[in-house]
């Protein structure tokens, strides 16, 4: 594609965006905003140092730095497309009318399991949804000491509530706006971090009586699933095994498996950004999730 792209930040997620844009979409004009010394890559130290007008900016620095990046973009440009890595911000901020088009990288919306569920649950009634994401932070990023990663620090935008906010976004994407009923958010493990590693959330929507979301950083037994229960059918979707099991009283269990294509969710997200903008998370949706996250983190 013959477009000019700027990637702000070149940590693990910034590198992923760079490789996908360069290798899959064949974009040659990519500039990286970083203080790192990178060989054979066009770099600048600040967005202010850019000497050209990009077609797309990807904000992939620490979550706590997103707000400053957005403010600089708003001062310098207008009518650009901007993809901000999830979550949008680390806390609530008041912003004036934006001059650019912002989207947020909740790429799980493009997971084939979520896409399948979005279609089949449309005309069905459910009363219970249970979501779990168990993970072990020290194994998240190869070659990086977890104690020094932004995830370990609350003031850098770390903590399970922000880091694993995919679950909050896709629950709202599937079932609508949530109303928080109870939260237990804190650090309970012996991980050497200064952010929360545990979240249990109870909520509901206008149509779902019970939603339970359980997230953690400390489990050495990885799990990521959603279970949806209704009177006629139950769905159990395992994101790690990439499989959905469907249960109903009068029929045998049915299973659907999905192929595991590397970075497919990210690639499909970019396809939608470039051509459709039908599924990708909007600024409005992401800002709503920031408000929900702020309620969760400050729940009493």
C-alpha cells in the first residue's frame, strides 16, 4: 500500500504493528517515534519532529502516555486516521472536539470465535455470561523482566483491569452496555509488581441478568474462555483451543474449531480500518470502556 505510517513506540506491540504493516500490507513508508537507536529504520524522537504528514498514526507506547500522544496529534494534524492500542487511556480525561479519526486496538473483536458468537446470539435470549482470563505475567514477554514492564506499574497504565480490558470490550460488543454491581480488584499474589493482579467483576445488562468477569496475572494455568447460558442453548468458547462447544437439551454436543493463523486478528483489524470500519472499536466505545474501568478501579 502506498501510504505513510507513523508508529509511536517500539516495544513488543509496536514491533508487531510494524511487522504486520511491512510484511502483510507491504507498506514501505513507516516512520517510528522512539528514543531507541534502530538500524535501517526511519526514526524520530518525537511526533513534533516529523517532517511529513502521515496517512495513519499507530499509538503503541505505554498506556499512560496515550493521552499526551493524542494531544500532540490534535495540535499538529487534522483528518488523519489514528489507531490507538488498547486501552485508549489509563484514566478519564476531558477532551475537546477531536480533529482526527480515532480507533482503538481491541483486536479480539476480529477473533473468529467472537465473530461467530456475534452472529449466532443475535436472536437468542441468555441470562448468564461467565468470562475468565488466567495468565502468568512473568511469561508474557520473552526477554523482558516483568518487574520492569509497564504492566508492573499502576502509574504507567499497568494492572489486569487495563491490560486485560479485551474482555470488557468484547462483552460490551456482544451484549451491550454493562452496569457494574460488584468489584473485587487488588493485588493478592507474590508477584513483584505495583499494580493489581486480580479482578472479579459482577455486572448485568438490560438483557443479561448476570455477567461475571474474572481476570488475573498470577495463574500458571492459562485459561481464556467465555460461557454463555440460556434456556435453549449454552455456549462454551475456548480462545486458547480455538473451539466452541454448543450444548442443548435435545441435541448432542456440537463443536466448532477455528484455524490458528498467526496475527489474523490484527490483520483483519487493519483490513477493516483501511476498507470497512464496521467492526473496529470506535473512540466513543473505547472511551465508554475507560469510564467503566475507572469505576472498577475506584469501586468501593
